C-alpha cells in the first residue's frame, strides 16, 4: 500500500505553499492556479479554467504563457516533494494535482 503525500498548506498572506517543513514562495498567479488544482485533486483541470483563475480577464493569456506559468509551479511543487511530481500535465489539455505516487509499470 502506498503512502500518500500530505496536501501542501497554502498561506494567502505570505503567498507560500508549505509541506513537511519545506516552504516555496509563489507568485500570485501560481498561488491561484495551485489553489484551483488543490480544489480538484486527482482530476484534470483544463487550461481555460486555469486561465480564468489567473486574474487576467482580458483573454490575452496564450496556452504558451499558461504552460510557462505551470512549468514554474511544477518546479516549485517538485521542491516541496521531490520523490514524485505533485502537479503534472494531463493530456489532452489540462493539469492535475495528485498526492499518490505513480503506479509502477510491470515488466
């Protein structure tokens, strides 16, 4: 039986994510996107939903810009838990937050 990783605690006032003594400073956009992902663990959250919570409402956010923001967020969540990615791309068009390690492929 695999042990799940504890959910990172978000501090809105300091714009940080904390888990097991590790702290990562998040930009306001990263904070909002991680908050959205934490609301729906193990479920893919689409790009349009993440663009909406970014706080930029003028429709000027390209998929490329969103992917850059998500790449930075993924690096920071990997620093919170280096054993496996907590946030990852989920084809065809979203991102997912997980607390469970990936299943190993059988040989």
